[in-house]
C-alpha cells in the first residue's frame, strides 16, 4: 500500500468515527460502549453454544471503545487547557493531509484521537489509563489502584477480589488474541475457561472505575464550571462578565466608528449563544432553564477563545487597512471619476 493510500485509509477511518457518533459527544459515545457491555449479558444467554466464546471479543472491544472515547472526550472537555491536551496526546502522530481535513471541518481533534487510540491487552489498557489520569491530575497515577486503595482501606479480601477481576480480564484479552488469530483452538474450548458473564461484570467494574475518576476530575476546582461556593446563577454571571470583558478588549482594537457595529455584534452574539443553549436544552423540557445554563457554561470557553482571536484579527486588519486611508482612497477615486465624467 502506498503512503498516500495509507493516509487516505486513515482519514476515512477518522471520518467514520465522526459520522458514527451522529453529533453526540464522545462522553455519550463512551456511555454507549458501556451499554453494549450490558447487552452482551443478554446476547450471551441467547447465543448458540458454539458462538458464546466469541462474545469475549466483544468484551475487549467494548473496553477499548470506552477508553478510546474517553480520551476523545477529553479533547472536548479540556479545549481550554492546550498544554494538558498536548501532553495527553503527545504520542499521537498526525500527517499534514489529516490536519488539512480537520481544519476543513470534515472531522475534529476528538475524532482524530478516537481513531488513533488502540488497546490490545489489559496492560495496554491500564497503561493508557495511567497516562490519562497522570496528565489530568498532574502526578503519577496507578490505575485503578490509586483510587481503589482509598476506598477499600486495608480490606485484604476486597483487594484480592479486585486482583481476581483484573486477572480474568487479562485472560480475556489473551483469549481475544487467540480467537482472532485462530491459535490454540483446542485449548479455547477447554472447560476450565473463565465464566464469560463474570468477565462482563469485571469489564463493567473497570469502566465504572474509569468514569468515576474522570468525573471527579471534571468536578475538581481546577476544571469545574462551578467554582467553590458558587451557584449556577453566579457562574453564569461570572462567565457573562468574562465575555463582556472580551468584547471590551475587542473595542480597544477598533476604530471609534466601529463601536456601534460592535455593540450590535455583542447583542446578537449573546442572543445566539442563549438561543443555541435553549435549543439543545429543549430536549429536557422539565428542567430546560437549568440545562440551558449548564450548556452556556460548557460553550462559553469555546466562544471566549473565538473572541480573543477576533480581537487579534481586528487589530491586524486595521493596521493593514486604516479606515482613514480607505476614506482617502475612496474620495480620490470619486474625484477621479468626477473629473473623467466632466472631461467626456
């Protein structure tokens, strides 16, 4: 396969990930992967005996999808922290063609991440998880033990139970490898294998540990939309003030004759932002107001960044094309046209 063919295949894979989620967030996609684990329990009971062992492949695939989608979700959740994302995704290599496709909105950073993460063993899964939480917490992390040790204290029995869960999952990943490559077929039908339903429970336990830790990080003061001692209304007011300040900054980069247009833009901008939040929250009719404000807090960082870029753009445009100079050119052009008209 040529280099260009490999690049095209990579871009198609990324675009497929983008299309597959159908506009849902990658956090939602991770939830769907977890739901598929629950569905495996039903599928196992209804599957023919000759097919049941192949459901182990599904367990590993769901675990891989879950961590893949949460890595991608971080691209959406921490877009206001580029240094963190840079460290989190430092081993992801992207070619220029893929970057161009991303900038043309075929897909975004989260889609590139989701298509690039792979997990072939439990050790690889844990290595990915340790890196994920080490970056977000700013200190070395041993997944899932750093979190679990706090919860179980000195309970030796519980620790042994969790060790057994991880051992079974390690064997499940090994079984997936042998099934996919059709190695040791006779050994795979041996009656001493781990119970598949128990392995599903183990996988659900592992995904729940990942999600609990991730959500606790999202709620930490460093990243939370709501600061300590702050209510929802206070947070909305704080963010609104920050956006107002961003517009004030743009105003300092404007010519006085642009101020009226800027005020119109600010009014329209806030109206659009709230209309978008109300539309998204309209799914939750009972709590629409609360959901609208939550959406506003989620979207605000993205738009504050956009307004910062707008200020830079405005400053550049006026430096290249001062309004006074434009007016002089226009008057000279009108004068020349007038003189040409009189001469004819």
